[in-house]
């Protein structure tokens, strides 16, 4: 069994008026992520939606000093974006047994979450990383995945950063430092 990780593909990170948006670049990958979700679901593979979770005005969270408030609990900003959000709802309606929505409070989907346990319970050794942003949350998840000895696949058309410089850096890092298979 393999796992697809859809990282932070939310309204705040993707919509034109999102609080911390990747804009058109992030919107462009909606179709590629959606195709992967459908492929993984057809095979009966595990799909994880790892979503950034913040409290309003949390002075103790390290991101509070770095970014404007985003993905605040109870706001539209935390909603999964576009077709990806629609497919998540469809998986739930169809009682797809291999889907998990997981809150995360740090960049990495592994940090402070049960992700590693859930993957190991299912004997998953290969993870496919998608979502935003390639050079922050996707990359930090990849670094933790590498340190936990997962094989990784990163489809370049299913990840995006705030800048193309960040995108190029992260994809190169995945390939040359983390040994991930980067699909161009």
C-alpha cells in the first residue's frame, strides 16, 4: 500500500484572496492533485489530507512572527480548495475507508501528529507528496519522511511554492539531498 499526502491545499494558501496565497501557481496544480487522488482511491491506497491549523492571535506559535494569520480554526481559510476539496467530500460520502484528515500545527505533517504511526500500521514505505508550499511545508514533511526512512515521490506538477525560485530549490533538494523521485 502506498500513501498520498495532500499538504495544506486550502483556501488560505491557494485562493486569490487567501491570507497567505500561492495564487495562480497554487491553483494550477488543483487538477494534478485531483488526478492523483482519483488514482490512489481507485487502487485502494491511503490518502492523507494534512492541513495547517492555527488559533487566532496565538503569540506562542513560532509562525505568528513570520506570517499573517492564516488557516485559523473555524474560518473558510482552512477549507480544502477547489476540486481537491470536492474529491475529499466525495471520498467521505462514499465511505472510502483509507482517507484521513489530519491537523498539523508545524510545517511538517509528521511533527506532533500520528502520521508516522498511521503509515507504519498500514505497512506503507512509499509516500507521494503533493500540495503547497514546496519549499516550506512539503519540504519539511519530506525531510522528516527521509529521516523516518520513507521512499518519496514528488510529482513536480502537483506541488507549488510562493516563488518559482523556491520551487526550483525545493525540487532540486528533494532530488539531490533527500533522494526522492521527482517526476517532472
